[in-house]
């Protein structure tokens, strides 16, 4: 029987753009450098090896891949609430919701982001659920 951890998190980031739109790829790359890169089930063995050797460079990982990250950039350039990061997914054979919460706390508190608010829920089939908000 598989053990799954289900995760849904949102981080809203303030950024003063002064009338300039953010480049989607640059923004995603910047946020990936903070939260981590994705690993998919069918990623190359080199990516999997790197993820096991350097887990801090990647989103939390299960046996079939990592969590997923998506980025929404507010089209209203005058709004200081500029970016919303969604982190979500289902991790097979990952049984520690506290580890997910601790990872999220670290990313929110230790990266000099101007966070408006953030929340995450991590629920495990056997070990229950946890919620944390910033």
C-alpha cells in the first residue's frame, strides 16, 4: 500500500515594479532558485541523482517526483501584490507532513522575500495533516 502526502501551498509576494512588467521566465527562474526545481517521474536519471545529492535545490520529493510550482504575475503593474506562487502536488512514499511544513517555513522566512501572506497544508495518509500560515 502506498503512503501519500498531499500538499497545497500559496505564497503572495509584494514587489514594487514601477510600471514595468516582469518577464515570466526570469521570474520563474528566480523563484525556482528559492523554492527549488521540479523533478518529474520521467525526468532523466541525472536530474534524479542531482535531487538526491542536493535536495535543497529541489522542491520536496516523493518516489514518483516532486511537488509542482506555478507562478502567477499580476497583470496590474501598479499593484504591489505582484506575484503568487502555488506549490502543490501528491508525494508518493513521503510520510512526513512536518518536513514539508518546515521546508515551507524556511523558504518563507529565510529568503528576503516581501511576503504578503502564505499558507500551506500537508496531509499524510497515515500521519495526519498540518497547516501553517505566515
